[in-house]
């Protein structure tokens, strides 16, 4: 009986000591100073050994950290644009490229959003070449009116080509690196269908 009560006393003491230790550990690890992160129990997780993007690295013979991709590699889900910036290639794009999206409400809303970001400043709210850059004479020449017959009668593929590589005159720059392929098609849907509303 005595042995059991002593064993119980040791267990109770161990539990008290363990509880006290946990409370003490919790209080020690909590700092009220925002400039001190407290104690790091696993510093290998807290402090990264990564190199700066443009810094030097001992891992490569040329010491360059940011390596260029291997020649011929293409980012995942990105199809390289196969046309060049010539009049013939623009017409070929018009014949071969077909808009994969339909003019539904969702696509027109997305097209309008992207048009507002990338096109409206020059081409205007309704595509009449009266954007804020034109009105304030910050653009050297009047851009093409997107709501006119000239653009409305062009195949979607030609418009996609111009958005991707820029206009042949050089007045409109290439937007292929800024706007995803999907959004370029949706902008075209908005230009052809959204100005009517």
C-alpha cells in the first residue's frame, strides 16, 4: 500500500514539474517586443540559405545565380507565337487563328476588364480613339478607331496578331508579353461585341 501511494506521489510530482516546465517554456518563448522574434528552436527552418536572385553563387562555375533557361525551352501551357511582324503574316494569322471563346457574358466582362487596363487609355471607352492619352495630346497621332468598320471587318486572328506583336506602323506596341493569350482573345470579343451595348 505504501509503495502504491509513493508511486502516486512521484507521478503527481512529475506531472506538476512537467506542467510547470511547459508553462515556463511557453512564457519564455513569448516575447512582447515586436522587434524580437523570440527563441528559434529549429533555426534551419527560420533562416533561409537561399541566394539573392542577381547575386553570385558558389554552386556554378560562372557564379551566376539566375540562370537563363535552356535554349528551346517553353514555359508550361505556353504555346510560342508562330507568326512574324509582317503584313503577309498578319493576313495569314487572320486566316488561320480562330477565337476559341464564345461571346458570353463572362468572357465579355473579362474582355472589358482587360480592355480597360490595356487599351482604354488610347482607344477610349467605346473604341472611338478618344482615350485620355489622346485627349491630353500625350499620344503623337490618332490611334485606330476600334469601333469603326476597318477593325470590325477584320478577322479575329489579325486583331490577335496586332495585339500580340504591335501594329505594323509601330504606333501600337506589342502586348503579347503583358496580356495572356486567353485575355487577348477576350479583349477581341469585347471590341467586336461590347461596344454595341
